[in-house]
């Protein structure tokens, strides 16, 4: 989802994973972010900042990787 650029689906999936890992209460404690911020960030209209995304993913044992795109995939 993230690779395809679908942030709505990505944040929805991330919210599902967060719920499976103990919910927003656990995530709030693990990331030191308040629940309201987490609910807003992982909502359908959420647009997480990179540092928030890093904290959330880290709390779930996940991380994002960056790879080089194929030349024909690059847009300018």
C-alpha cells in the first residue's frame, strides 16, 4: 500500500496492526504520544509525520526501508 502511494489504506492498516498489538493505550505509552494524536494520525484522513511514523512502527517492531526506484518508474 505504501509502495503504491495509498496513504489512506496504509494508515488504516497501521491502525489495525496497532489494535492487534495492544491498542492505542499501549501505543501511547510505547511512543510517548497522546492517544488523541495517535487516533488523529491513524485516522482515514491522517497524515503522519515521519518522526511519528517512526515511533509508531518502532513500537510495533516494524520499520520503513528506502530503495532506489527503477529509472522507468521515476517521475520528475
